[in-house]
């Protein structure tokens, strides 16, 4: 899938569901799995921002429920009704790397397109990995 198409799907969702009041839906994410299925989601906000759940994590959960062995191919998040591309937070980067070690992430860039596609490994170098204990 082309990055533009994935961005468009996230943009359509946030424009349709953006909410300034109450439980804020201010970010939408779209991901495509290596099997070609697309999942979109909104963040789930609360009156306590520190316990909100990111759109990327919800999209990953939806994809994992539908495809237990899924692997993320590419993912993007957009914000506000302007629907501009944003970078995933650190927690989301961990999830993306766990469910798509070779995933491509669409991030903002200072170029005419306004975005670029990078490998998750570039956004999360030296990722923590749980290794078996050798005792």
C-alpha cells in the first residue's frame, strides 16, 4: 500500500470523529499488516490525559484480535481536524517494534509531501529485548 493511501484513511477517520470536548478523539491511526489488511482507530481520551490510550496501540490491538499472527507493515498517526502526520510516542514505538520488527512508520518531514517513511528501528534504536535467562 502506498503511504498516501494509509495517511488518507487515518485523515478520513479523524475528520469524521474529531471531538474537542469530553473524551477527546484527537488522533487517528491507520496500519496495514503484511497480509494487506488495514485497521484504523482513534485514541481514547479521558479527563486524565495520563491514562489516555494512543490510537496506534488501539489499532494494533484491533489488528491482533482479527489476525493473531499479524505483523505490521506500515503505520501512521494523524492529529486534529487538519489531520497532519505526527510521530508515534515512545510507548507506541515499543508496540510497533514488537508487532512489526521491520515495520515502516510514516513520520513528519520538512519536504513537499510533509512526511517520510522510516524503519521502526530508526525510531527506536537499541530496543529492549527480553532474552532468556542463562542461569
